C-alpha cells in the first residue's frame, strides 16, 4: 500500500514537473519568436527598401551622367557650327584641324563629317574613306534635317561597323547643312558599363525594340543583338522603375530601369537577387542561428529553473510534512504533558504515604527485635530485605514521577549567547572518566571559525549529557570495554546555521524505530533502565532554541545525532 502511494506521489510529481517545464519553455519562447519575427520583418523590409533605393539612386546618377555625356557631345558640335560656319569648315584641311581640337576635348569621337543640304559628305576627317558618300536616304540625315539635332541608335552604315552618330543642322532652305560626329562605341560601352554593384551588378542600354546598344558585362549578347528578356519586362513608365524577374537560365535579377534620349534608349541596371540581397540572406542565417541558440538557452534555462522549482516544491512539501509532524507532536506532547503531570501528582501523594508507612514499619520491627533481645531470625531478615526493596522501588517511582512532572512543566528559560567551542568541551570533561573506564575514545572536531548560538546553558548541558550517555550505553552494548569511539563535531554551515554532530559506533537503531525515537515514553533500553522521556525532552529543548534535531543510524554500525542551531555573530 505504501509503495503504491509512493508511486502515485512520484507520478504526480513528474506530471507537475512536466507541466512546469512546458510552461517555462512556451511562455518565454512565444515572445522570443515574436520578437525575432518582428525584428526580421522590419530588418528585411529595411534591407529590401535600402537595396532598391540604392539601385534606384545608382540608376538615376548613371542616367544623368550618360545624358550629360551625350548633351556635351552635342553641344561640342553646336559650338563648332555656330563658331565657324559651312564655308570655313569646308576649307581644305580646316575640318582636320577642327576634328583634332574636338578629339583633344573628348576621346569619344572617331570622325567628323560635313554634309550639304542634299546629304552629300563634302568634307571628312577620320580613318574611313567616306568622302562623297550620299546619306540623303539615311534615317539619321532625315531626322536631323527635320529636328535640327539627332542622336542615332547603333547601326552599320557604309562602314559596316556598329556605331552611332550625333548630328546638328545649321542654315535654312537650300543653304542648310549638317555636321556629324561618330561616337566610339567602345568608349561609350566603357562609360555605360563602368557601374559596379556587388559581384554581379551590370548596366547596359537597349533601344525601344530591345536591341542592345552596348555590351553586357555578363556576356550572352552582342551589340545590335535582340535582348530576349526585354519582351518580358513589365510596362515601363517614366522615371525609374524597379522589378524582379528571372531569365531563361533561371537566374533571378533585381532590375532598375530609366529612359534616356527622350525615351529612345532604356538604361538597364541589374544585379543577381542573391547578390543584391546578400545582407538579407545573412540576416536570415543570423536570425536562424539566434533562434536556435536562443531556443537552446530557453530550453536549458527552463530545465534548470524547473529543477530548482521542483526541488523547492519538494523541499516545501517535506517542510510542510515536517511541520505537520511537529504540530502533531507538539499537540501530543502538550496533552501528554498535562496528563502526565496530573497523573504524577496523583501518584506522588500515595507514594509519600507508602514511604512514611515503610519507615514506620521498619522502626517498629527494629523496636520489637530490640525489646525481645532475641537475634533476628531468618523471617525477620527476610521482612527487612523486603522493606528495603519496597523503599528502593518507592524511590524509583518517586524519581519517575519527578521526571514526569519535569516533562509536563513549562519552565522559563534564560537564553544567552553560547559558544559550542567553549561549552561542549566543559560538558565532555564530565564524561571523560566514565568513557575512559568504558574503553571509549572521544574524538573532538571543532571549527576554527568563531560562532555561537542562543540557548539556556543548563538545558544545553542536559541535552549533551543525555546524548553522550545514550551513545556510551550503545557502545558498551556492542563493544564492551574496548573499541568504542565517540566523535563530537561542531562547525558553521554556509546557510548561517551551526551543526553539532554526536556520532558513536554502537549498536545503532532499527529502521522501524527511527521515526519513534523522539516520541515520549519510547525507549529501546531494557525495562527499568529508562523512562523514554530523555530524547523527547532534548528534542523539545532544541526546538525551543530555534533549532532542529535529527537522527541517522545504521543497525550494528552506529548512530549520529545532528543538531542544527541558528548561528549568531
């Protein structure tokens, strides 16, 4: 039955422990995950926003730079036409001089040509043999004559080499003429592609039809090739547009685009998404690591705290049980004390009468013997021996009633500061002769630290002497007059309590008697050798001092009484 009860108690304890552990994990883990999630959301949002804005800013700056380059080259041609005029430029060697000065200003120019109103190249400076060629039907010539200025797309022309031109018109009617300069595509490619964004970032230009106007750093398409990805671009309005798209090779890119040249060219800046959001993926990785480590810390702390709480609950349960036992014991002792005091008082009166009558009978018998003058016969001697035995037993009963009255009486105690290092050796000195005669070796082990407790000196002496005498009796029952060891220890614990241990190598106490050892009128000694009140009184004295007393014993090995008292400085 007891085993079943113990098992049920253990199972209940484990259930409570699991419940506490679950709550200790879940309660902090939920806000932890929420905090990580919220932080991750805001962090990733910030990274995406900053990455996109950074790319938009780069596109904007790059667009302005390319536009500025084109406008500067156009302004160079306008300055020449406004400064010199057709006739002066048409003079022999004049265009070579002008082109030389122009090339010194910008290395982007490949050649320079002067065209009349019919589109004939009348003067030319460059490495190609183009003088006299007619361009009347060329798109660029029609556009410049129509609009006054024109920047072309990449085309082949007479030279059969990809290039684009910048042209300006001057004059009116039959006196109109045009000045055209060819831009170095390699120079322009370098200008466009000089953007460096991360490891995979690149920039290039497409026209309205998606034809490449510049090379791509990543390769795959040449100048004047059709960009197959362009058809999948979303509808692009004015300003800078951003979007994410995958190409046929399953690479995903972050794009930013802006229109150039009045909407004729599209500047494209792109970067592999994984490269663009590298810090984002790092954040994800770090967040996972933090979550794992944080989760592990939460679990470990939960287990640790749960164990502490479980031990505390168990300790409180034991304390509750102990307090319950103490309360029951105190109630029982109070009731027994009152009953015993009354009982002893009632017995004491007839004992005194018996004692008086015994003395009277003895005197009368001695008088009779003296008057008869006869020798005391065998019957008289036997009567006198019986009277002595009656006196002995009456005295013993009187002592018992005295002890009972003392047990039931609430004596006032005078507590004072006692140092066990000083008090205990004095008490030990009282029993040293008895111990020497009984062949018992006394070992004293006292802490060097100075400590004390509050208690009544006479009552503390009573406790120590009772424990010493009980120990020596147990040693004598097991070892006789040799081989006995009585150890007395005293030291201060870390919890500001001092411990006094009295250990013997005597007969020990049976396990079934350990719980009853401090009960009133319980004794393991033979009939006539003890009242069973000694340890009960000692227990009460130590409790009155604010301490505790417990016993540890093993049959045929020895017994240790442990006294714990609150220390004072």
